[in-house]
């Protein structure tokens, strides 16, 4: 009698005897590992960074949203361990891939981390295994890139092993929505794949949103972030228009937000940051380019959003000119370099482009960020965060508010800085 592998795996999930491996222990993988540990599973995190693995095994965290005590509690209980090798995959019932999916220099998708993870999994595949991809990618990746690798050693998907896609929805620094209570979209290659994947996540996540296929689930994540990128591009263009004709964009947005229907506020800024919004829509652009289809909204929004750092450099130059100072040899202080408030996350931060552009024009740049003590501005050069004291403000010619961290005293900054440009409306309520 042949063994029904889905029933066997479902039974192991129900009793929490299923052994989990999470490949990639960054902003997505580590919180996910903790959630599954809290649900009663034994989890092995796999990451090629030996230092990260050592920190986890010592019971400490390097992710701001994951306190040390959460990691320490699971390590002490024997439910969590980390490894920089892939050997644990041979004994795992479940492997969840949470690796980065950046853009290359030409803004084409770089799925090399997914490919590498898939190749490692192919060498450790065994019957009854569930593989879930969480890394954001273009529609079709799960079935076109990952599935052939997992099938290379034999076995039929949906019978011998199971494959699904479930997009991560992590929002670093969000105190309301986290891995456990954010609804989980999931699409399986076959109905059996969806059944076992949903059964697994239901033990750790509050609400499931099953969809018809992995490609649909992949497209859900792309749509979510394209929606935000396009609307941010719109309001960034409106900010440029309003500045040109002497209108306060923040007053416009605030007043428009009073409409109780048909409008949702988005806010301008110095550009897009983070791993999702600046990157994910361009995965779809790349995919459609191969089919001869132009994604005009996405490309226009990317052009506007990518141009915001230089637009703010121009604003700095104009503001200095008005006080009879050239940008060259002026000292500019950047307040906050993280891509969003109250996190130590530099991924795709517009601050990097702003600093490089200012320095290319001869300005002397310094910065303060209570969450980021050092900033790598070039391969061979780093800047240290300067103490935010009255002497620092007195020594600069211009201050750019780039990230509105809650710890800043905006009234004090406005009082002591000689010239302030506010990209975040941090001073708007003073």
C-alpha cells in the first residue's frame, strides 16, 4: 500500500512534530521562525552569514522588531537553532525560502538567491516535503524557476512533495501588524500543495487567504506594492507642482484627506526606500517586457520616485542660493538616513543618493541618525553619525529632514538650525 504523503505531513503538522527549516534569517525569516517556534515547532534557521547564526544560537537578535528575549526564550527551550549549512534540510518536513530578491544595476530582477536556495533544496529533497517560497518575485517564478529544480531528482509535485508561494508582508517598525496577525495569502501548485501549506500556516498565523495558484499569490504582492509606488509617485509629482506654484502640498493632502470616500492619502518624500516598494513593481515590468507589454504606470512612477533625491538636492541648492551661499563647500546635515522612521533599515534609502549627489557637487555632508551609527557611502568610505547637539547645528549651513524619527525634538531643531528643508513635514505642526 502506498503512503499518502499529504496525510502523513498533515498529521505531523497537527501534532507539531513537523521539522521546519527557514532559509534566510533577515527581516522576514527571523520573525517567521519565532512565530513558528511559539506555535510549538522545532525550527532550524539557515543563513550563510556565520555571525548572524552565532548571534541567534547565543540567544540574541539583530532585527529591531525581534527582541533578544524572544530569541533567547526559543533557543533555551530547544525550539530554535541556526546554521550556515544546509544539512538540516535532509531531515526537514518543511522548508520556507525567505531570501533577498534585489534588482541588478540595470533594474532587472536578481533571483540568484532563489536559484541558489532551490539548488540546495534539490540536493536534499525527500518524499513528503513541503517547500514554500516567501521571497517577493515576478509571477511565474515558483513554477517556472523553483519547481523544475525540485523535480530534478524525481517525484511528482502534489503527491511526493508539495510546493506553494506565500508572499511576505513584513512592515518593519509597525507596532500594529506583524507576522502573526497579518492575513497570509497562499497559493499552491496543486490542491494538495495548498492544503498542506495552509494547514501549516494556520497553526501560527491568524487568518489565511488561499488563492488559486502560486502565480496569483505572486501577483498579489506585486499589486500591493505597485499600488503604493504609483500613488506615491503621483503625490511626489504633485509636490513638485505645488512647490513650483507656491502651494503647500502638505496642506493640500491634509485637506483632501477629510473626504470620507473616494480618496486615500499618500505622502511625498525624498524618494522610495525599503526592499519592497522601489523594487517589486519593476519585477513585473521586467516580466512583461519579455512578453512585449509596456507597464507605463509603473515605469512613470519609478521615473518620478527615482528622481526625488536629485529634486531635493536642487531644493537644497536653491535654498542656499537664497541666503547667498553656493552649494559647493557648504556643510549639509542630513537628519535621519533610514528609509522610514524608528528603524535601523537602510535598504534602498534615498539618503544614500542624496549624500552622493551633494558630495559630487562639492558639499560637505554629515548626518545624524540614532538608529544607524555608521553609514557606508562608498566602498572605501563610511560616515559616522554625529551627536545632535547645538554646536553641530550651528556648524552647518543647511539641515535636510530626511527621516522623521520620533526621538527628534523638532522645535529645538527649528530653533537652532540656520536653514531647514523638511522632506517629511516634521515641522508642519509646530
